[in-house]
């Protein structure tokens, strides 16, 4: 059985059709062509599929598409945030596969914590896994973005 509905993705209403068992990751990638959220472990461990739903980081591989009806979904394609430039400036990536998930998670951190401690940053980043690089550059990117956002206020 399928449902035809509207999802609000990156501020735009998008008509989609999916089965009740379909995960949000698949709807975003295969129906809407938004491939920034990546399939990784598909069991919620790696965070490569992270998107923000109503301002909260969510793993789209663990979220049924039907759960997203009536909510605001933000993907890396719709994000315009200093954290993106900070990742580039701090070389906080290598292969880049996990980077969109990290960026979405860091965006959410900086939305919820205006001045996170080093400990909070480390704890927040535990929900994402990178196999290519150390986490130091990613932590530095968060600190850099935090510094930039304070400077522009």
C-alpha cells in the first residue's frame, strides 16, 4: 500500500509517493534526487544519512518517510551555513562520503548550543563516523564556524 503526499524539503513542497515501510533516505535520494544524505550502515550507526527534521539531527535511514509528513526536512542541498566553509577551510574531510552527515549534525549542534564546550562538541560528534580522517579537523571546523557566527552578530 502506498501513500501520495507532500513533504516539505529544503523549504519547498514536494509531492512524493511511497510505501509505509519506505525510509526517508530512499525517498530523498531516489524520488527527489537529493543524494547528499548517503546510505552507509543503514542501521543508524554511521550518521552518513543525517538530515535535520524540525531543526533536529535525524538519521534518515532510521526514519520512515511517513514520519516526516508535516515536518520541515533540511538536507545538505538546502543548507547555507558557515559550517560548510569551515569544513573546507579546516580540511575536515578526506573522501567526503560522510561529510554531509557531519555538516548537518554540526549545523544542528550550533543551532541548539550557541557556545558549546569542547566536551559538548566531542559528545555531539560521536553520532557520526568517519573512516578516513581524524576528528580533530572536524572539531576545529565547528569551533571556526562558532567563531564566525559570533563575529557576524
